[in-house]
C-alpha cells in the first residue's frame, strides 16, 4: 500500500483513514455551528510521542466535562493516533484528537444529548506556534486589552476551539508589530495567550498563572524541569504589573516547547535576547526529549498493509 | 436540471452549489479550529425572505468586526442565498450565511491576516428553536448558573458560534427537565439564551436586556410591533430578580419568531400558559408576515437551468 497520498498529513474521520486533504466535517456539525467540541494536541519528535498518556488523560477530562463521548474508547483512540502518524510517514508531527458533538439523530432536535458524537484525528507536519527565527531572537509579546473569557463562563482547562478573545489579542499584537499576545482577566491577572501558557522569571523564581489558563502539558514539563534543576517555581496569581517588571518571560506549548520572549509590550527584556533561565529550560526540555523522557515510540504500520 | 438531490437542503461552499449532504469544511479550517467565523440566519416563509436587508447588514457588521472578508460582495451573497432557497425547492426555510477565516495561504503561518477567508451558505427545512407543541403550552425556562461570557471578551452583537456558555446553560436546563435556559452576566443582569433574545412583561411594559445579547432582528421586530400596538417597551438593564417577578416572559428568534414561556425556574407564570401580551405580539408578528412586511420574494431559478 502506498502512503504517498498521506504525505501532507493523515486523518481519521467518520471511522476511516484518509489523506488530510479529504478530512472534512459537515457545515451543519455542532462542533462547527456551536463550537461544541473539545480537542487535544500531542507532538511527535523523532518517531516518538511526547507524554501521550498525559494528553489522553486531558482529552478524556475535556470530553467528560462537556459530555461528549465518541464510540472509540481510549485504546482505540491511541491506536488511531499511532496509525495517523505512521500513515503520514512523518517523524516529527503535530497530532490532533478532536471530539465533536456531531449532529442530532432526531431531525430537528436542538438537544445536545440527541447528537451522535464523533472522533476526528490527524497528524500534520510539525508547525511551531512561533517561527524558529523569532524563537531565536525572542518573541515580542503584546499585552492585549481584550480580557480573557472568565473561567466560570468557559473552563480553560477543557481544551476548546473558542478562540475569539485570543484571536482579538493576536490581531491587536499584529497591528502593533508584535509576534503574539498575552491576555489578562477582568481583575487584571495574567492568563495565557493564543496557543500557549506564559511564565515569568523574577529574581531567579519561575511563575505561571493559576487561573484563566489551560493546564498545559509543556507547562507541567517546565515545572518538573524546574524541580530537577533546582529552580524555584510556583503556580500562582500573577498581577499584570508583574509581567511588566519580569526579568524574563517565556511561553510554553506543545507546538514549540519552551519559547523565550525578548520584548513585553513597550519594554525590552535584558539585552533584547532570550534570558538565561528561559534558555536553560528550553535546552533541558529538548535534551530530555533526546533522552527518551515520557517517550512512546510510534507503532509502525502492519507488515500486511 | 433536476433539483431532487437538493430536497434536504442546498448549500454553497468553495464557490459551488451542492446538496447539503456534500457541504463540508476541512477539519483544519480556522473557522472550526479557532471558531474564527461569523454567521447570520434569515428565514423564508411562503417563498419570501423576512428582513433580508437587516440580516445582510448585521452579517456585514460581524465580518467587519472580525476582519473576515470573503471574495463575494453583498450583491453576490444575496444572489447566493436566493439560489440556495430556489435550488432546495423549500417554501419555508432556515437560510444561513457563514464567513470563515479559512486557512493560511502561507504554509505554517499562524496569522489571521494570512488566511483565505471564504463564504458558506445554505438553505435547510425550517426548524423552530422551540418545538411547536412546546410553544403552545409555553416554554419552561431554566435560570442558568453558568454566567454569560462578558461583552468585553466576546462581543455578542457579532453573531458567532462560540456557544460553550449557552450550551452549558442548555445542559443544566435539560438536567432539570426544562426546555431551555436564559443566562445572566457576572453582575447578575439578564442576557440571552441559546439561540434567542429574551423579553419580560411587567405591569403592561415590555423589556429586553441592553447587554450580553445579540441585537436580534426578531427583537427589533418586536420593538417595532410594540410601538405599532401602543405597548410600552424598553431596552434596558434587567436585574435577575426582575425575570423571577415578571408577569410574562417570551423569547424571540429568527428560528421560531415570538415564543411565549409559561414557567421560569421553579415559578409558574399566570395560568401556566402563554400570557396575553406575549400572544398578542406573536399573533401580530405572523400576521404582519402574511401582509408582506419586510418581505423579499425568493427569486426563481432561471428558466434556462
């Protein structure tokens, strides 16, 4: 079997594996028309998933919170992710799992419980949230004026596609010539940005927000690396003024790892380059990948196929 | 040309007209993966659009606010809507227009400005937000504990698919045996529900929230009808306690018109049936349809086709 048609990415939709170009959902799917959908993204580096179990745990938490339950169980989902990567032939990949509300079984119903929930999965060539050259010089981060949606309205620990506030922050950032943005909640506390958690470093201590944020797997890795490296770290409320007075700032995401910043709003950090603790954590994060930390090798396609 | 394949609905996607069953978007479209999309819905009754210009005005406002601009101009969009309805052969229809961010022209870009925005449209058989039998007895409305997303985070006058808070309210309502829910903002003021505006009636005066709500076209129609009928009406802040002490409550939406309620939370309104002012407005709303109020006849398919 040729896998050439999967070179741009391989997907699983409606129970079938297809090239990514053929992976679609109906325009009437509530995953689209109500953004009634949860997802997760795990990365593959050098043919190994990173922290696959953590991503599957979080995906299950998200599905449970929104009462979305596709027919595939956890073992089936895991096998589908492996197969998407293997079909794509990619050694480095961005691998998505998506659970959508779907459409009502009963024509005309507007009840979520009447819908056929379904799973979508796909492996794509790796794309960093922040381009590599920008990561080298350090990201320029805008302090968005759009407030983050409150946790009570939309739980940020349930990974979702409702990015309007984050996209507003991104549009602000691009208008001002910045790479990306971080948002604050209505009380002025730091939250997160479009696709990443944020960390600040002050007097040698690393902090990340306790609110308005996804419980990121890279964020978790950073906290573990801090413990290993003897760097003080905390998950805590961070008033907006603290990021403006930080010694260093860095971002953390599955699609890019640890990404240092060099400018925050109008302020230049240090010597306008990534700071030393940020770089140390970035280096450790990738070094631990090479050592096989939390690694699950991608299963090859069966010989029979 | 046979239109039989369009009987379940007709759609326009990627520049082509297709049966609704073939109308899809890529799973990687940002309209899905970031809910970076705006839409509007107009209804057709007896082969006539209702307030089509008002819906097109609002759709243009939504697109402008989110900087989404498909290649089709207003006249083209209008012609596409007419053609979807004509192809479907439906005399009563629910007609959607959707503008999605699309996908980046530049591989790997994460910038909204790099995307090819695109238009989706479709006509479906009419579906009321509240089933007709429920409308007859009056809707049972749950007072949701989930707070509405604040206007500052996501502008509710930009019609969007980010329904998580509304869906949470709906799940609460169904758990409690109610038909649907209304939400309150963090300050306790009444906002709207999943797919409709809400009105209260107290001592003969009709009120609807000035915040946390879409500027509904049916809401606008109700306010105009109140003026015609000599009923006092206001758009104003409505504290949560006011809906609990209302004489009547009704909902307003394109997909159902004026829909009276008979129960609010644990409270039974009047004689557990729709109230007199609600019914008067409902009757006037449909009577004015029959008189051709704000009506645009659906253009027939060309004879040549």
